[in-house]
């Protein structure tokens, strides 16, 4: 199903969803930057944004969430799993972040399924908006295949006008899933696309393809083999010397999903909750066990671990790249450690 | 419009419940083994038998304190109960030490992969334990003794820091009485009453009678520093690398291959381990970290 919608239609659709009791979230402008936030009115959503500082993963995998509640001190074990009830409608997600959602779907849906994630994801709707070129010089999504949305979205918005600093006002909205069709059928948003609209969408896609260029000197298919040859490279130590082990790169990454679990008793100590919180493999004690032994004590071994996950291991485990090339980690790093630079330098020495 | 590869509609929303929800287990008894370790005898109150393989572990929950991975130290031949040997090492383990018979805790598991007892059957067994490593090995040792006719000779090499830190000393006599079995002990720091061997675990290899590398399986569990040295010893005995099994300890937070904490290279210890063959570890450099 395809419809032509204006920015106003989209805001009205968001308002409809809010009236229907749904949580609606999307890019919101804060000073010069954009953040994914839940909104109370559709007009607050920005569809023509460069990038959002954080990824939308927090709507499905929040920075902190309750897994179980329990009571303490009774002889019986009194534990109840917590079922999340909000399944948000997220409007305005770039292709890289859609692909990252697809990876998280695979991670949390495979093996022992994670009902905490899946309950949030189950009835969620993701409205993607296509980008007409790199959102920032740090992006290398073209290399990672991140700039074409393969999964993780229900509707794709293709801008029909605007571009080059001009905000788009009209979009071709194409449903990719049943839920996407349901959303577009809701109150019959927008209007039937005309021939000219489809042509404009086609022109957008052609222009988009030309706007992105590769930054890696090789095709990404070669990356796992290059990493394999670089396990003992000195580059890990040379680069990690600058690393503060602050974990900002993990924090902003749309594909990072490591976590810790801990108990938080309430003040009375009669009950409490078991919570899951984001964790980061770059943090000093990520691999420390009780007794103090740290299996990755050097920042170089932690940096190598992150890069191998993003460039090789996640692909082997989940069939998708663990990095979509969004460039967020590069932007977040005060030490100016850049994934794409590491990928490039490794190829030079391998 | 690109083809959507995995639509969210196809998501496997299991309704299996939370992977973090524990089962209730009742503490049937607690015994002091050393100043730091206690032995807990447990039973799942739902009546289910835990059904583990030696070398597997459970995630133990003490509400208000958290969860910790603990090896099952009893043999699976004991179906109605299972045992955990717990060292007081921090928050959760200290909370466990404060519990008594009749108290209930939470358990998830059995988790991970244990020792391949079917493959080991029919062969001689060389056990090498350092410190708390005897706990997971005790499950396999007692399994072997409960199926004594299915196994050949048994050597148990066990080292601890001091005589006071030796675990399961009350079972030593029973082990020694088993046919074709030798128990060899060493301590790093002997006291005046110690009449056995002194020194690190590798000194026991000097006293080991001739082993037939063609029919011997090795199971090693101990602290990280021990592995390199013990593996060199077993290699010099010419035992094939795929018949040497090690159990690796790592930080664990989920037990289901997701939180990332237990990862060694591209492998999750909670899922594919904690028991690994030496042949497998050779391609995982981080297993020797
Ligand atoms: C497969 C497996 C089997 C095990 N079997 C047994 C067993 O049979 N018996 C047994 O007693 N133990 C066993 N352990 C070890 C046991 O899991 C730990 O001792 C236990 O998790 C400690 O939890 P705690 O809450 O008591 O300690 P805490 O002190 O709360 O430690 C919990 C976490 O805190 C962190 N931490 C600890 N020390 C430091 C530090 N110095 N700096 C920063 N962070 C730190 C670590 O990340 C640690 O995992 C096993 C572990 C594994 C992985
Ligand atoms: S953001 Fe930079 S400095 Fe901080 S942990 Fe990541 S690589 Fe290291
Ligand atoms: S590793 Fe960096 S570039 Fe790749 S997806 Fe994560 S934040 Fe984006
Ligand atoms: S304990 Fe979480 S991945 Fe192994």
C-alpha cells in the first residue's frame, strides 16, 4: 500500500495514534540537535533531521528496565516477571537505525526469546524516513550497507521534494508490513499517489545513490577476513592508548545490546525489583569476576573486542553486520577513536 | 521498495515468560566445608528433577541480593536433590551463606554444556582440580563412581593453598576405596600436620603413574592461572587435545547468551561452555586470558 502524505498529515496521524492511546515517539529538536523522544503532539516530530544523538533502541531495550519484582524475607520465593505494556509508534527512523532494530530483533528473538524486548516490539510500528545523503561526515553507512533499510520498519517515507537544505513537505509512504498497511489505512491518511509522485520518489532514490560514497578502501565482505589477520596487530594498543574506557561509544551505538542485571530492594527492604541496565564492553570491569580477576584488563583488548563484534562476530552469529555505519561512536568519542579509521588502517597493514 | 527481510510480524513472541524468572528451590541442608565454603543441599519445590549433566551450572537467585552462576556439584545420578558448593565471594554468595534449611531460593537452569560423559565412558579418567575447581569436578567424579563399571582407572589430582582449604575431605576415604583409583593431594603452604605433597598442582604430575594416552580423558577445573601449566603437563603425557576438557569461569549476567559478559572471542561461555575441549580453546585465545 502506498499513500502520499504531507508533514502535516504525518503530524495528524501521530495525533490520531496518541488519541488511540499509543505512545508516539520520534526525532525532536533540542537546540541544534535531535533526540528520539516520546511526544504529546504530532507537530513536535521532525522528519527532516540530520541525525539523532542516540539511537531509537531505548524504546525496545530501555537503558534500565524492571525484569522481575519480588518480596524479601518470606520463606517462599515470591517473584513475578514484569511484562512491559507499551509498544510505541516510532515515526522518523533513518535506514541505519531500522537495520539496527532488525539486528536487535534477531538477537532478542533467537535462542531463549527475551519476552521483555519482544513485548515492547510486538505491536510497535516503525515509520522509516529515507535519507538523501550522508547525515554527517562521520557516517560510513554506505560501506556497511546501513544506508538501505533491509528490515526493522513497517512504513518507508520517501521524500518527494526538498533536499539540499530544504525541508521536505511531501512523502511517498509505502507499507512494508501488515502493520504498516494498518497504519496507513488508519483514517485513510494522505492521498493516492499519482504517476508524478512515483517518478519523484524514483528520482529521489537515484539522487540518493549518487550522494553516498564509500569511505572504506575495500568491500565490507572482506572485513571479517581482514580482522582475522589483525588479531595480534599493534594497532589495538596504539589506538587504545588514547581510550578513556568511558563507554560513550557503547552508549550511543544502535546495535550495542550488552547489559547487566542487578537487584534493587526498596527502602523498606520488604520487596524490590531485579533490573536490567545497559552495559558497555569498553568499561574497565566489564569482564571482571568476583575475586577481582579481569579477563580483559587492557583497554586494547576491550577495543579489539568491540571492533571484532561489530565487524565479524555478530555477522557470524546473526547473519547481519554488527555495525550499520551510523558514525555515532566516532562523534561520541572524545579521544577521536574512529571505527572506520581502524577498519581502514587494518587493511593497510594486513 | 526494498524487500523486508525479517518482518517484525514474524517475531517469535514466545509467551514462554521471562527468561529471567527463576524456579523455587528449597534448602534441605547446609554444611560448612571450610571457613569460606558451604555445601547446600537443594530440591526444586515444583517436584521436577534438575536433570543436569556434570559440569553444568545454575543461576542462583537470592531476591534482594541478585543472581550468581554456581556449578552443580552433585552427580546427576542423585535425581531428587542437587548440591551447590558456594564460596563467600561477594553480595549474593554472602547472602546465600546466611540462609538455612527450610529457606527458599530461586534457580534457573541447568545451564550451559557440561562434560560429555557418554564419550568418556569406557576410558581412564584423569581429574585435575585446583581450589574451588573441585566443586564442578565432584559432580563428574561421583558420576564416574556411581557408574564405576563403565570407566577404567581414575586419578584425582587436587591442589589447594592450605590444608584447611581442601574441600570435600570427608569424601576422600570413599574415593580412595574405589577400585583402580588414586587420589593425590598437594597444598601450596603446608602446616606442621601435613604429611602429603607440597607445592603447586603440577608437582603431582611427577608422581603420576604411567597413563595410557590412547584411553585417557582429562577434566581440568581451577583458577585461570592454573590452566596453562596443567595443559602443558597433559600435553606432555601425549593425550589428544580433544580429550582434554576444561571448565572456564567468566563474569555472567544472563546465562542465555545475550548480556555479553561471558564472551571469549566469538563464543558465549554460558551457552557453549563452561566446559570446553582444549582443541576448541586453542582457537579461542581469550580462553587463556
Ligand atoms: C560457570 C560458573 C560456575 C561457578 N561455580 C561456582 C561454584 O560452584 N561455587 C562458587 O562458589 N562460585 C562459583 N562461581 C563463581 C561465582 O559465580 C561468583 O563467585 C559469584 O558470582 C560472586 O557473586 P557475588 O554476588 O557473591 O559477588 P560480587 O562481589 O557481588 O560479584 C559480582 C560481580 O561483581 C563484580 N566484581 C567483583 N569483584 C570486582 C572487583 N574487584 N572490581 C570490579 N568488579 C568486581 C564482578 O563483575 C562480579 O561478577 C562460578 C562461576 C561461573 C561463571
Ligand atoms: S568513546 Fe572513545 S574513549 Fe570512550 S570508551 Fe569508546 S573508544 Fe574509548
Ligand atoms: S559501531 Fe559506531 S558506526 Fe557502527 S553502528 Fe555502532 S555507533 Fe554506529
Ligand atoms: S552470561 Fe550473558 S551472555 Fe553469557
